[in-house]
């Protein structure tokens, strides 16, 4: 935002002083305006208006220069320390079950989580987010990106059965950690969502747990559905190894609350700093005042008035 102002606005009162003096000080006013007043006395009436214009232009410009006009620009510099987040989403056959959304029981669990995830993505304004979808296999649905609209579209385009019907949780975690390991972000987060028990991974639980403990990546785990649908102890062990938290969601509302809580816990650091930039303009009226005085003297000398 730009704003024009004077650093010393009270100096502008000098213009009023010169006007009053010109009216009431008579010949003395010329001595105040310029030295060697006798040489500047106007004798030719035809030259009166032009010389008067030069004289007052010089006076007003000089006073304006003394008042120091400036243009002030102020803006906020936001230093953001974004985070890299990978969403690990279960797309196995069990996600086809309905009844998870109490407001709309006909919807499948997978349809519900796609909406919840899209909302979570929208809230992470300064973060890069990627997505791993898994069932029999784990694959990268989206690399880490700032393009939130693209990522929301990818989330909504996910289909059940595209990666198989079983549940390869360990393989999905390894895939997500591999993606985050290449990241240079100071903060890295993985969020696992599943409603099943690992039954097809090529990587063992012990190897997965050891990898999680060795990496500086925070892991959140979310089990959805009834307590018998997933292995709660297994998810808690993974979350503890990843210095994160394990949560359980028995309904769509609970799942939405869990993602909101994670959003609050993993707040992106913002450093707001107000910067004020001033552009001083006094040189322009000062130059005009100097030029007016030179023309005044030159015109009087050459015309002999």
C-alpha cells in the first residue's frame, strides 16, 4: 500500500508567511525572498507577471522541498516454513463397506475418506502434500506438490480395486518414507489411514518399525471402522515408533475431527515481518526551485528590467 505525505508538514506554513509578508511587508519582502534586492526590483510592467510567477514558483518549491515529501510503501513479508506431508490411503476391498457416515449410510467408507482428505488438503495452505494409495500393492497417486487443486482432483479420482483387494500397510509406509526421504523440508509427516490388517506386505513388521524409528519423520495412524476391523495395537506401535499419535474413527464425523486435530498439531510456522519503504521526493521540488531562481536572475539581467 502506497501513501504520500510530508515528513515535516508544519514547514508548509512558511508559504502562508511569505504570502502575508508579500502583502504587508512591501519592499522588505523582496529582501526576504532574495538577496541583493535592488537588482531584482521589477521596473517593466510587462515582465511583472512572468517574474512574479518565477519568484513564487521558486519560493513554493523550496518550501515543499524543506517539508520533505515522501511516498511510503508498507507490506508484510511472510516467511513460511512449510511441511512435507504424505497421505497413505487404504483402497482395499473392505473400504467398500457402507454405514460409516451416519448422515448418509449408503456411502462407502472410501467415498467418505476422499471428501475428508480433500478438506484436509485445502487447509494445508503452505505445505507440499503427496499421496500413496495401497491395497495389494502401494503406488504413488501423487508426488509431493503445492498444487492443491490438482491434489484434490487426484484424491477424488481414486477408485476401489485399482491396487487390488488385500492390505499391504508395511509396503505403503516404506513407499511413503522413501518419498519423504528425498525431501529437504525441515518437517516431514506421514498419515496412515486403514480399516484392515496387513496381510500381503513384502516388508516385515520389524523392518518397517526399525525404518520408522531411524527416520526423522513423524507418523500418525488412523484406524477406521469397528475395533475388530483393524489391529489397534499394531497401529499404536507404528505411531509410537514414528513419534506420532494413533487414533480410531468409528464414524465420518470422528474421522473429520481426527484430521482437524492433526491439522492443529502440525501447524506451519509463519514469521510475519512488516516492512516500510520510503521514497524521498524532495530533490524534485528543490531542483524546480533552483531552476526558477536561475531563470529569474537570468531573465532580469538579459532584459534589463
